[in-house]
C-alpha cells in the first residue's frame, strides 16, 4: 500500500464506503485520507467531575462507576433485559456516579453491546457532550473507554463529517480506525516529499512523523511540529511551482528592447503639474528596469483607488513610444475608457504623441481612420475597451499593453491582446488593479508575476468620514445631501446590483431614483442616472451631465465603481451597503475625497444585517487603508470569497495551510523556494529529485489563469 492506493482497497472500506468518502470528503486515495486532517482535537487528558459539568461545555471526560442500567421501550415503559432479544428496546439509560455526583448516559443504538459492557460496579471513562435533560445532567452516546486505555495519547482528533457519512457508518470512530489502518499500511515504506537537506535547514519533522502526529498526537508540542511541517510543505511546493513557472517564462520570453526612456517621457515628465510620489517614482523605476532587461515584462501594479496608477501607466506607455513602439491601454468599461482618454490626452499634450479612443460605440468611419493610424504607426497610444482586442485592430509595433482592473478580463481576452506584438513577439504587459489583494494571496494568485505596489497617496487627499446608518436616518441623509449640494458639492447614490436578482435590483434602483427625484425636485436639483441597461449614448449623456456639474446627484449601480473621477463630489451614499463586499465598498468610497473639500461616505444599512456583515461595515467605518481592509476581509470570508478572485479561485486547494492565517510561513516558503531554484533552476540535481517528482503531480500542472501569455 502507498499514498496513491485507491481508498477502496484500504481494509474496512470497500466500494460503497469508497463512494461515500469520495462524494463527501473528496477522498479517493489513501494519501487523500491521510491528508484529511482532524479540524480540531479534544484534550482527553483532563477528567472533569460530574458536579462541575455544565451544558455549555463542549466535549468532556468523566471517570465514573456504573450504578444501574435501565432499558425502555419506545413508549417510555421500562423493560426487563430479556426483551433485548426481540429488539424491543429503544433506549438504554445508565446511571453513573463519581465522588461528586451522578449523571445519566443514554444510548439509542448499539444497546445490546452497551448492556453487556456497562455492568453495575464497573468503572469507565465517559467521553461526550454534557446536556441537561429534565433536571438531570446526561450524556447521549458518549464514547465509553476502559479507564486505562489511554494509549493513543491524550488528544483525540475530530474529523470533518456529514450526515451522509454518519448514516453510511463512517463515524468519527470509524475514521480514526481507517486512518490508523492507512498509517500502518503506508508508513513503513513512506518516502518523504521533501529532501533531507530541506528538513534539516528548515528544522522540519519528517513526513511520517507529521502524518502520525496529525491523526494521533502524543502531545500539543508534537502536533504543532507536525502541522508546521505540513503547512510549510504545502505552501513551499505551491510557491516552488509558481516561482519555477516564472523562471521558465522569463528565460524563454524574449522581450522587446526599450533601452532608453526617450523624449516623449521627458517632455511629459517635465510638464507634470505635480511631483510624483515616492511610490510612483519607485514603480516607474521598476518598470523601466523591466523594459530594458531584454525579457518580457509581466508586472502587476497594485495601488489603492486614487493612488495615481494612471500617471504610471502614461509614463510607461511613453517609454514604449520613445523607443519606436506603440502602447495600448485597455479599460473595463466604456465610461472609464472615455475618462482615461480625456486624462491621457491632457498628459500627452506636451509630447505631441497621438492618442486615439476605440470603443464599441466608435463610428465605422472613425474606426477606419484609427485602424490605419495604428497600422502606419501615426497613433502612438490607443485607449479603449474590449473593442481593441478585435482581430481587425492591428498595430505597426505594439510594445506595451496595459490592462486596467485586470480581474474583469478573461484569460483568453488577454491572450488575444498579447498576440498583437510585432513579428509574433509578445508586448510587455502591465496589469493594474485597484482591488488590494493581501500580500499572501497575491503571492499565490500572481506568484508568477512581478508585483509592484503603490502604497502611498498623492498629498492633499482628505480623509473620508464614513458612517453607517439605518433606515430611520433616511430623512436625515437627504437633508445632509441637500446641505452639501447647497454648498456647491455633488453626491453619488449607489444601488447594489447583484446578478441573481437582476430584475428586482433594477426595480430597487428605479424606485430609489424616483424617491430621490421627489426629494430633490427640478428645477433646483438635477439627478442623473446610470446603469447597465442603458445604451452607451444614454450612459454617456448622464455621466457627462454629472462630470460637468450640470447634475448634482448621480444615481447608479456599481458601473461607477472603478476609476470615475469627479473631484467636486463630496458624498457617497451606498444603499443596502451590507450587500456589497468590503473591497467593493472601499472602491466606491474612493470615488469621493478627491477634491479640496471634506468628504463623506454614508452606508445605508438594510433591516436584516448579519453579524458578519455588520462587522464588515464597522471595519469600513474604522479604516481607509485598502490593504488592511483586504486582509480583514480575507480573514472574515476566506480567500476564496475575496473579490476579484472568485472567478479564478486559488490555483490549488490547500488542505492544511491557510492564506489568511499562515502568512509568515508563506513568506518563508516563498523566499526558500526562490533560494532552492536559484541554486538549481531546473530542479535537476540529485538532491532535488523528490521536489521535481512532486511538481509533476497533477495539482501543480495548474490551470494557470494568472498566466499572461
Ligand atoms: P488610480 O487610477 O490609482 O485610482 P488616478 O491615477 O486616477 O488614481 O489618480 C487619482 C488622482 O490623483 C488624479 O486626479 C491624478 O491626477 C492625481 N494624482 C496622481 N498622482 C499625483 C501626484 N503625485 N500628486 C498629486 N496628484 C496626483
Ligand atoms: Mg484608475
């Protein structure tokens, strides 16, 4: 038997149980079973007195003597022991006692067997959850052990379980038995997954020790060592595979050479209306290094909303142009593409570089002109939506592709962009996201990309005061918005739009809009509305009205979430705020606080808000730091639920490590993976043979959605 043996061949399993283990716990091999760890442990070393028991306690252990045993029929009548033969007994109740008091233990199953064991006068360890029935303390179906049977150590594992598993006879006890069987079968010939030198250098216990201790711990200390070893192994192998992919790519991917920053960059830089922040300068330096390295750049740029990523994108694009190439800048929505176009055109004015805008609503005539400008190279920078990845769009020499808000693009869409480079050479790639991703998650999701972070806001941004209020404050909210408008400010009012109930959501939006129009009547007030069911023209018309200040209020769905810049807006009202994710709320809030005025974010809370949702809202009120929020969000919801990651999921399922909790181990594993690969990039040396073999396993041949070519 080894780790890859099908679970059905484990003694005690068979086809039916194998099916159950597969469907309920995704266990198909002996190795899967051994890597299904208890999710908690019960300390069996401490013995409670009966007098101290309390129904609030979880599992406890009592050492007690059996006083008497009674049998009952379904209808509650007491039965004599002879009736056991006829299966007439439905309940066994034993009264047991220690020096401090009495309690009852109750069995509904296995009655015959218990009746033969629980002889009056004998002493047992009863292990179970104390409950109160009537006025008496009792334990239903406790585990019953002889007082001296402490051989397995004092900690006892509790395995994940389901109703189906229990009904199918795979109880906690059976799991322990199966695991013991598996350990016995596997351990004698078990090969470690990590080479000796790594165990030594990192002070890790061997795999065989770790597996045994995870299931049958001898002590807390041994358990801690075991779990550390397994977490490290899991994260290390994952990072090793990611870093290796990065190595493979960077050694293969020949990049377009861009040795100098060039004239347009200089011109734009010198004309900047402000000093770049230290973080912006650092990131631009990182990008410059990549562009002249001779290797293809694959860089993720993370920066909170308003941190000034656009400027970095513009200057990067100009490096490409200065070296004789073109650049394109892909935005996720039409509104954003327009806004980028306006901004970028302004920045590029002093350089003489020609910019064009291509979206779904560009007319055929304009489109033709753009196509030819791209082919003859007269257009240096193209800004657009998905429209710019169409096959008809061809560049003379696309040198840099910038993607804003990358999680909105699918992999294949990006792939098409990368195929647009000159002579089949992929352009350099800069992916920008304002969804802060916790470092540990970024290392895993984008483990094969280089990551730059803008961790500093341009000077002069005012903090946004955030408050969370209930329905009873709606009137006050209207008054507050009115007050701000009377001071010449503008307000966003955002409604959730959640895919599953789209119809209902639009109805809410429409009702909300009508209510706002009533509360803010013409001619004094103008309210614009933007949502996904409008034509691009309607959308642009409404958006423009708000941007230009003709409308004071913009009612919308989250289409304004990313990027829209209206410095005069000082209030962001978010309806049914509990229905948004934390990162999304943070993004929305980032729409205000861009001007000179103090700004406000008002979270309107619905009537039914879960504790967790309230926690998220409170958190948002307490901090403006996107990374802190992302970390907390991950702790609250787990990495799989983090925004921007749902579609993609994690590259592999982690069975023991947690990205939310094991950040330190992850960083260590990452650094160590780097060291191992620096010394042996191909993992071809004898001492790394085990590692090379592990990485050939299916799960590491990953569906690499973050891969960009
Ligand atoms: P992001 O795309 O990261 O959300 P933007 O690039 O839209 O942020 O920048 C937000 C605002 O800050 C813009 O109005 C931009 O002109 C301004 N800005 C960018 N960099 C600086 C800087 N170094 N100093 C002052 N203002 C800046
Ligand atoms: Mg932006």
